[in-house]
């Protein structure tokens, strides 16, 4: 490589072979690749942070204006320097030591560090959280660097009917695969950065499709854990019954690493008490032969697919057969019609949101805008319409208004029980039992997210394919819904606490197909800065 790389004092001495190795391409670099470079002293965490910040600068507000990042961390370089020193002095807290992570802007981080936690709303700008969210605290303890907060569909897509990826603070996030294309939501800003390497990994949250859907349209891996596997304490809520936090990464291995770091019991989230007493090391599920002998079902009742997605899905089925999976096709949900209606889910979410968001705000140390309740948020938006209710596409807050009229009465408690029975007993668990399945697969599209959402069960999305160049793009109103090159994914879904199995199946399929790199983002959306551009500068 010519010049010798500068390494921090006390770092491991490099061999000639190590210094001549190419730097990992940040478009695709995995956590293990980055950790190897850090361990051998080819680059530092400070270098990584500088490179990622430069990449964000290139495409977030400049260039294609992806608006995936709502703010960067002014303390990130300081954190990186501290972790570099620790690595030199006492070794690494592998595997996340010094790795820059992006967090969705509904996951609390220490206000003193310099970043806000607002769910994309000006109503919470400047609010002071009492502590890191539990998942953030776990990542911090593992040595991760908080690089930035990700944009999102405001209030995790629960303010109103607005285009995916829009928030008052962050503006309209768009995909990196076609100009002004739909990034999906609500974890849009956690997905887009992973698609083009604006950070090493990210966390999103899901209530109904909000991890798997933006992962599908972002051509990345997205893991929605069982509700209760990772704490929601310190995460701005929609519903205690359906909310969960999970990894969004470029590969299944990274998702497993991140999941290991965030799971576990938390007294501030009683749902975590339901998790198994012993949790596995999810990285041990990374087995290329995991699909051999697995019984995988296909519920065709959820297919609402265009011809290109269906063709790619059917090819994926053949791949799994060749990997030794026993495919059960069809494996139908007997209650598919009821699942499509989502009657009970609406009652649960609207009622939970009103109560849960007020409880979150009540736990804050300070809220400069003075909002306390959902009613206050509605008034705030009306009084600051130029910031929040922007016509013609972003001026709706109908979900706020609907939620404000609800109460936790008999109808609510009946709906909670009915949803669990519909999604679990007569839904996923019934299908798995009837057909003796280990898991089932669907194209990550629309109604397919409903059963795991209302059941609180896990799902993992893996890249499946891309729309061909022959597709005619739809008009941007304000985002393009269908266009050439837009990705789509496939999801593996199972019963409660089956993440280990699902990770194995997803990994085996991913390794056999390597679909992600079969098409890159559009040229203007691919950042040019690499490690070589920042080291020693």
C-alpha cells in the first residue's frame, strides 16, 4: 500500500502482510472485517468514525439528499478515541468494541452526549432522558460507538397517514436504490444507511412491519425479535404488546452479533421476564447447513405479489430444496381472512399509544415544549404546523386523533386477548403444529407482517431480489412506489423465542444466494469516502 499506516500507540505491531491488505470496502464491510482491521492496527475507531461521518455528509443532505440521518453524534470521535486507547491498553471488548452503530431516533441516548431522542418530532426536541434506553446501555457496555440517530416515519408511523420515512425533524427519507423511492417505514432511516454503508450496523424498532419492511426495500437483513427478548425501556412507544427492538444490518452474521448484545432481562420492562431462562449465543446458529432437514411452510394465502417478486420467491424455494429443506406448499392459515381485517389490532394499538406515550413523556427529566399527553401533541402540531403538518403530503395526524378518543375499557382488553388468539393460537402456532413446521416463509410484503406483529413473534428478512430495468417507475407523490432496481426480501417466521432457528435458516439461504450484491444502489447515492481517504489526515 506504499506508506505505512499510522497506528495508535501501543497497538498490535503489524506484519508486512497485514499492512499490504486492502481496507474493507465500507459499502459492505461486516463487523468481523472491521474488528479484524482494528485488532491488527490497520486502522482505528477514530478512522472509522471519520470515514462514516464523511460518507453521511456526502449523501444525507448533500447529493441525493437521502435524509436517513436526523443528527450525528458530536461525541462520537471522543468515544472512538477513548475506545482506541482502551484497546491498546487492555485489549478489546469483542465483538462490538469500537464499532460505530446508528440508532433509530426513538431509542434514548444520554442527552449530555449531544443527541436528542424525539421520534422525529419537534415536540420532544431538547427533551432530557433519564438514562440510555436499556438496549443502548447494553451496546455502550459492549464498546459500541453511537454514530448517529436515524430518521424514521414520525412517531414510528403513528402520527397519521403520511409517506413512509417522513418526520418533521428529519424531512422525507428516500431509498438509495432509485431517486426519491420509497424507503418503507417506520425504521426507514435505520435501513437506508445500512444499504450503502453509512455505519457498521443499526437498530430499528417494529410494531407492525417496521423492521422487516424497510429491510426488504433496503436490500438488507432485518431481525424483528420476539416481544420481550430485548427490553423496550427508554424506547418511545406505540404499544407494549407489539413493540420490539432489533438489528438492521448488511448480513445475517452481523444481526446475530447485535442481537447477542441487546437481549436479556430488564426490571424496567416486565415483558422480558417471559423470555427463556437461558438464552443461546445466536452467532452459533450461523450454519450453512441449517436448512437441511428443516420443514419450511409456504402460506400462499398471504401472496399479494407482483410477477417479479413471485418469480424470485419461487426460485428461493428451489434454492431451499437444494439446501435440504423439506418444503410444505401450501401451508395455509385457516384464519387468513380475519388476519387481513386487523380489527382487533387497531383497538390495541390506538389504546396503547395514548397511555404508553404519556407514560414515556412522564418519565423524562425535562420537556422544553411542555407537552405531557397525546392531546398536547395534537395541539403542538396544530400550533407548529409549518414544522410538522406540511402540505400536501405530510399534514395528517389522524392516528393521533383516533388514539386520543380511546380508553382502556372492556373492548380494549377483549381485543388484546383476541389478537393473541388470532395471531398465536389460531395463527402461527396452529400452522406450525398442523403442518409440523419449523418455520414458514413469505415474501416480505404487506399482510405477511400481520401474524408476527399481533402475536409478538419473531421474523427475519433477507435480500431476495430486485425489480428489473423494464419496470416503469411510478410518479413521485412524493415518493416513488415502484421503480427499476428497487429491492425486495424474503422473511423466515416462527414461534416465540425461535430466533436461533430463524437466524440459521436465513444464514444458510443468504450464503447460498448472496443476493445483496447482485445490484448496487444508484450511483449518486453511493458514498465515495473510504478508510484510505481519512487515515493520517
